[in-house]
């Protein structure tokens, strides 16, 4: 960046693209705080005291189920992250540390799911969930999402487990730890940064998914926020205040989380997918 | 009595034999150093003693108790790893106390032992630090401290100095020697550095290709190496070897015009092929006498008070001779190198020492 | 024979070792097998059965596939969805990945200020649910609100405005571009990190050799990140042939107008669940899913055995 002219050009292009990326999001959030007239009259201006209105939000939160959709989403995402991390780390540890005949084959088997989307088995997943009497439950979603996220999480965590120096595990053996204790007291604490990455990584697609909630828990108050908003939008399609507020309600928490975790997420994308 | 006895130990991975017929005793209170080139099996042997590697056959006892099937923690050993292997998520105190906690040692006892080790190793101000906040030398001391608090029968060191810089290495070497005296500990120590081996050991075990080549006191190995491998491995720069034939009972023919008047060992017959060994420090550059070799100077490395000359013999072989002071010779000069008749080694065609 | 020679852990018997392995591996292996692998295999099996009028199923070999590919009731929508999906993929390859590459190249310039800010903000849309993104763009492009029209008018291009999402000729392209807009962050980040991994000295060496910044990028950096571009391509392929949410959210299961935005994912959903026009059919649904599986498998295999093999990976 020696020449200021080219620096300005680069900043110009990046700035323009950033604006393009942000504009639609900001537009929706901005207009969600305006009265209906202002939404159509001055869509590009910020809300002013005269145009400010929360009527849309009243409608969204007046529909009491929105809060429970949030709780559903948090439960599903949290449960999935917990199981994915725990079982993923356990499998990653065993595959990396222990020698046994089917080791490579099992690792290969577990990695099929990285490339083949689990959605393709949806027909049978529904049949299975119906047979297990889990339809319209959050448990069904947690189990399916865990199965979906395990392969990549095992893959990423294995890389990190392998980086724990061999000497350290052996020092632990000399210190009298059982194999189980080595995992819980040495390995888990040491791969915490990697687990944070996998957590963020798992969280986003699960939180945003529409497919499985639509298939497995479409009614009965077990909708996730993504599905709930989708249904809400379909219902209030002509009420612009409600639509914009519903969209903003779905966007804002994700954006806040993103700003907090963006560092981990980007580190995760780079460590997991590139290798 | 905390001695280690190993008898007829074999260790293989699949079809590859890593250790072959190892017989070794580490006496109570002894400092035994396993030394050899990389890949010779010395670290594997240490790990077998630690219980980190299962052995294929043979027996091993520590303090009179057979330990073949005991996991590391039950062998009453403590190991200091090359990379120190400190738990990064615990402070210095936590690292030293960790094993004791798992051994269910009472808290007060742990506290006492850790503090005592910290005092011995001057780690007291560092107890609350994490490993990453320590220098290499400090980490090394924590690793040793972690071993001390366990009051093991045997200390195992796996190349503990190889991650330290040169100056610190010498310091720490001295510290380890002092510690050995103070604790009267039984120590088995692996290194590839023969200076460490010579300075620390009561007994050196030279290993090569999975076998023990020679076991003995440091100076025994230096003065009476049993074979060519040990002769070449111990000492720096390495011993010079000259292939010769026994022409008469008191004459060796080097085949390049040199004939040396030496008294051959009794076991050597006229006509035998003999390898003559002589260390650079037992050769005098520019010296005179009956026993001398003549060649041209390739290069002289001057280290100050002394140095080494690389002298090419008529056969094309280069020998290294010690240089004292500041010789006037330059590269390409013809010089005489005198050998010390009392410091010659003879090896037969199998590479074994003959006396 | 000392114990532990089989297990590699001194003093551990075979039984204890197996229990140890089971403890660590069984939970992941079971959940994954039951909810991921079993359904995949069962779906493939389902596709081999024919639904009888009385609701029972009869083994029928590959006849479902034959029907799907030749019977016009099925083959017309199938080939339409397949063609559309290829187009969808093509747009991503031609628009999303080059833009991602260009952004990554700019972001990785040395001494660029605000680097992290640009990176974070450009990646932001990728984080949001496709449902939300679809709806936002529906609003922006809606003639009712007129934001898009207003924009074009600012540049006196108002005459260009059309209800793009509603027209058969432009619906798929519009949706594809919206998807590109949302996901451009992924190729950007992946390529960006691959670029960062290239040592600065290589570029210095190229500069000494007389190359300018742009030439150094084309001749030094680009060849070194080809493996990453290959990876980005296969990720794009798998995601595109598995896509559903965006089109469902914007156009519903019918992917209208007149199926012009129908892709494999929406076809699968419609076939399986049924819609206003037809009844759901699990067998045919499974057949469509199996076709998607085969398509994705061909893509992944091509990548693994042809593309990736030819590419040299360098470590620095």
C-alpha cells in the first residue's frame, strides 16, 4: 500500500461492498421502529421522534409464542452444542490417542457426514422420529442436529487433540491419572479454545435452520424462532410494521452474538475447513 | 533398596525389534546414563522402565518388585520429560501437586512436600505462575520439582537439557549433579550428548541399534572401549581409526608407506587385519618421535589455547590431531603427527577390542 | 508375554481397553449412525420400493428411477429442477467465488487499515437465517415498497425496474444473486486465510524479481491458493445442490412462477410432502433424495479423486 491512490481505491471498493452487505439489514432494522406512513414515505431516513413507533414490536411480542420460540431455539441450540462438544471431543480423543484395528476405518466412516448432507435422509428421519414418538419435540431436533454436527466437530477437535504434546499425556499417566481422568482433567481443559470455535460453528446453522423444524416440529408450540418467524411472516404478510419488527427481532440477537464471537468464528472457519 | 533390574528385555513393534536382549542393573543411588545416536532405542528403554511402553518379553524389577504389568503410577518412578510436559492450565504449585492429589496424599502433606521442593529448586517466588510465564530454565526446574515431590524410587530423565541454550545447559547440568548428591537418588538419564553422559554418570550405558554395546564407568569407556562403535562414539572429536596389517610382531603396515613400530597385543597374529585407534588428544601435531605419521595440513581450526588440525595422509584419509598453542604451519604444509604409544587402541576385523 | 502389548497401555487388559474405547466412541458413533447414516441408507432402500394404491410397499428395483427420469409427469419437473440447480450453481461459481476472491485479495493486502472491521461486516449476512434474508430482499424488491425502484431512479435508471422475483424469466437469477450476496463471506474468509498463510518473504522475493503487487498476486499467490479454491468450489457445489431454505422462504414449495425457481431441494420437499397439486409420496421422495445423493457423491468424488489429486499442496 505504498501509493495512496491505490489505497484509496481499495478502501473505496471495500467500503462500497460493506455498504452493500449492511444496507438491507440496516434498512429493515431502521424501518421497524417507524410508523407505517414513514416506512413508505421516507424509507431511507432514520426514525425521528415524529415517525418513531413500536407498534410492530407490540404485535410481535403480543403474540406470546414468540418468547417461547426463543426458548425453544435456545434449548435446541444449547442441547446440540453440549452433546456435539462432549461426544465429539470424546470420539476425537479416542481416535487420536488409541490404537485399534478399525481406527482409520471408523474415522473415515465418521467423516462421511462432513460432505454428505444429512437432509438427504429426511424421509427416513421422519419415519424414525415418528416411531420413537418424538415428533414435535425438541429432543428430536437435538438428536438430529447432533448427528449432523458430530462429523465436522470430531474432525476439527481431532486436529487439536493431536496437537497436545505426547509428553503431556504421558506425564499425566506417570502422575497416576486413569485414561478417563486424562481426558476430563487434561484434554478437555486444553482444547477449550477449539471447543469454543466448534460451539460457534455449530450454533449458527442450527439456530438458522428451517428444514428440520419444518419437518420434525412444525406445530404444537415447539417451533424454533426461525420457523416461528417464517410462520408469523406468512400470517401477517400485509402488516409491514409487524413484518419488519419480526425480522428485526430475529436479526438483532444473532448480530449481537456475532459481534461478540466473530473472532472465534473466523478462527474456526480457518482452522477447520482449510486443512 | 531402590534398584532397577532388567533382564532379557525385548521390545518390538510388529515385526520390528526395537530393543534386543537388554540386561541392565541400575544400582541403588546410582546415576546411570543411557547414551547413543538417535534411534538407538535409549528413549524407548527409558519409556519401558517408566511403564509408558509395554515390553514384549523379559523381566523388570524396581526395588525388588516385578513391575512388568504395572502402570507408570504404580512403579514409584518419576519422569522428567524432554519438553518438560508441564500442564499449561495449572500454576507451578498445581503442576507439582497434581500427581499427589491423584495419589490421595493428605493436603497438608502435599503442601509440605511442594514447598520443600520449591525451596530446594528456588521456585518459591514462582509458585503462582503459569508455565507460559516461565523461562526455559524455570520450566525445567518445575519439571524436576514435580518429580521430587513424588519421592520416587527412581528418577527418569529423558534428554532434559536438550531444549535449553548452551550456557543454561551447563548450569543445569551442574544443578542436576548436585541434586543427585543431595537426594541420594537413583537416576536413569537419557541423552545423546556425551559430555552430559561423561560428566553426570556413575555408569554409562552405550546403546546402538537396540542393543547395549558397553556398560561401564565413564573413564573406562574412554580408555578401554570394547568395540569400534563405543570407541568412535565416546570422545570428541571422534577417535581416529587407521586400517592396518600386522607385518611383524612389532610392526604395523598402514599400506600407504607408513610403518609404525608398535607393540601389538598378544591376541594379534602376524598377517591379521587390525584397526588402530588413537584419539586426537593423544596425537601431537608437529611432534617427533618413533611413532609418527606424515601428511599435509588441510585446515587448522583454532579454538584459542588449543585447536584441531585436519591432516591428510598419503592414503587420502584425513586424521584429526590436537593442536596446542599457535603452530606456524599453514594449509598445505607437510607435517609430522606423533602418536602416544600408551594411548593406542587395537580392534580386530570384527571391530572388537584386542588387548 | 507381558500384558499391554496388544493395547499399547501397560497393565491394561483387552477387556478394559475395549470398555475404554466403547466409553469414548459409542455415544458419537451411535447417534451418528442412527440419525445420519441409517436414514441415508434407509432412504436409498425406500427408493427401491413402489407405493401400492392400498398404501403398502412393494419391492420394485430401479423402477422408481426409471419413472423419475422418463415418465413426463416426473421427468419434466425433475429435469427442470436439475437444470435450474445447475444454473444456481453456475451463478455462484461465476459471481460469488470471484467476488470472494477479489475481496480476500484486498483484505490480505499488507498494512491495510480497518481490515478486521471490513472482514466482520462483510461476513455479517452469512450469519443470518436464509429465511430472514429471503424476506428482507422480498421487501426491498417489492414494487409496493419501491426501495429498489427508488435506487435505480437516483441513477436515472428507473425504467430498468421490474418485479424481478415475480417474473418467470428473472426469478431464479434474482434468487441466485441474493444467495450470492448472503454467502460471499464464506469464500472470502477461506481464501483470505489461505492468503495470509503465504509467507511475506515470497512476495518480497517476487518484488525483487520485478513483479508489481498485482502480478505477484496472479503469479505467486494464486497458484498457491488453488487447493483452497478447489475446496471452496466443492463446498459451493454441495451447498447448492442441497439448498432449499431460501427458495422455500421466498417462493414457497411451488417455487413459482411456474416452477421457474424450482431446484432439487424444493422438488424433494414437494414430492415427499405433497402440495396443492399432488399427494405426498415417500417412495418417490426417497428416489429424488437418492438422486440428489448421487449427484452430490459424483461431485465430491470428482473433487477428491480428480481435482484434489492434481493439485499440489505446499507447506510453508
